[in-house]
């Protein structure tokens, strides 16, 4: 890897084949392992790693600097949002290919080499994301899995040609543009003062697609994502956070109704099942009839199926907690649908 802090020293190094850009905010628990994963890459060509510390209140910058000179560290005194931090890193990058991952992601050794191979036939490559195999999972942990091209294009694992990045104009943290949207709750799972806005990566990729960029999904280009422990209340807070802005993302990218959503109007199949169950229950109460309760069957069947692998104790917790989480998700989507004037259920 290449990229020491000194600007003149960086310019004296061989031109890197790819620039890895990692935005990091309060990422002390995971950043060191993420950078070790980059150190272990099997890529034969030179590459550089740029960590953009986006106004962290912990030891993120100090941890990144321990990896100098193989890591170039940029410090934002005030947070610019994940998209803004990536744009800062891209401006400092020297390669013709930009590879984006996050500080809580752990690249496999072949990540860059396979990513560059996949990029030979595309302008933008979405790689696979799997949960960290080291972690023990529970029903309400926060985790990210990307197994196909769903149309969301998560920057946990995304490679793009620089000319496409520049043609799009970089990332746009659109959710931060609306007055009041910055006042998010504390992310207690991660110990962060505020939560992270959603959708800047999805909007970037769709803007690239609209310009004619060739997009590919490469399952062999793999990173693992940290599993963050939590309980029902943590999951409730997470769902309320993203659900309120998902309709805003749909308003910006109506194509999501065909590629990512379920039946165009539902965020996914789970929300559709819950909405049907809730509607059936409400109708049964209003009509004093049992027949509408049949609408609850798909959701109840799903609930039991999802609980079974967790065993009796954790499965029971899931059955008790999931309807609460889904009700909050529904409320968040309704709130966002009204605020953004774009219905998503």
C-alpha cells in the first residue's frame, strides 16, 4: 500500500492502480482490523489507502495514523457526512479507480485484485457483503448482507472508475439538505452522538447509471461486515431512523420501485406481510368478523419460520420483538411518506 501523509512524499511514489477510500467517524473499535485487511491484499500493483476521519470524537485518527506511511489520513474537524467524507478522499486520491469500503468492513485478501478484474467489463462494480464470520449473532444485531444487485449499491463494497465518479459529481448527502433532518438520535449501539444519513451511495450509483455507466455485481469481490450487538430497542431506533428517509430516497430514485422494493409500494416483502396483518387485524376489530384475520397468516408463518433457527430462548425473543420493530418501521415509513410526499409502505 502507498500513501503517507506528506503531500510531496505521496507524489514521489509510484502512481497507484486503485485508491481505497474509507470514511471513518467514531470508528475506533473496528478501524484497525479494516486496515489490517487492506495490508493483507494480494494485489501485485501499487495501491493507496485514504482514511477520512469525519469529525470523530474518539481515537479514530490516532489509530489510522499508526498505519502511516501506508495509510494517508485526512481529518475533517467537523463531520461532513459520509458522502462528503468520501468526496474529500476522492479529491486526494491519485488512482484512476476508486474503491470504497467502510471502517466497519473487513476486506478479504482478494478484494482488490478481484475487484479490478470485475471492473474490466464494467464502470461500477458492487461487491458482495457478508456478516463477519467471527461474530456471534442474535436476532436484533445490526448487520449488512449484500448477495445480489438489489439496486441499493452500498458503499461497504463499491468500485468505480474515476471518470464516472467525476461525471456524476461525487456523492450527495441529500438527507442532510432538509432543515431539521440533522437532529437524529444518538446511535447507542456504536456510541456515536448522531446517526448516519442514508442513501447517498444509492443516489450516486443511480446517477451513474443514468449517465450510461455499465454496472456489474461481483459475488467474488467480498468484504465482511461487522455485526453490532443490540436488543429490541436498538433495532427499533435503527428502523425509525432509516424508515423516515426511505420515501425521500424513493422520490429521488423512482427506479427503486422496480429493482429494490416489493410490489412497487412496499419496502420489502417483510413490510408487506406486516402491513397486510395489521390491516386484517384492524378490519376484524371494525367489522367484528374473524375472516379478515386470515390476512395475518403470511406474517405469522414468516415469524415462526424466522424464529426457528434461533432456538427456543432467542426465538421466543424474536417472536415477541419483531412485531414491535415492524410496527415502528411502518410508522416511520408513514411519517416519511407524508414528509417527502412519496408513499412507501
